[in-house]
């Protein structure tokens, strides 16, 4: 899969990956997992959020 990132986002993810001793792919997976958990939690705590 090809993923196109803005250069500034690429650099931040690259830095996070290095700090966490992960590959870029592993870091992107972790960031996406955190974001989806956060979004799911936000939707559960506010059931009307999906209607907006």
C-alpha cells in the first residue's frame, strides 16, 4: 500500500518512530489505533455526536 503524507507529518511520524524504537509502519499503526480508540470512546460517551 502506498501512503502519501505531507512532508511535515512525515517528519513528525519519523521522529516519533525513532523515539519509540519502531518502524514508520509500526508507528503509524499505533497512532491510528490510538486515534480510533479515542474516536470510539468519544462516540460512546456522546451518542448524539454521530448525528452532527
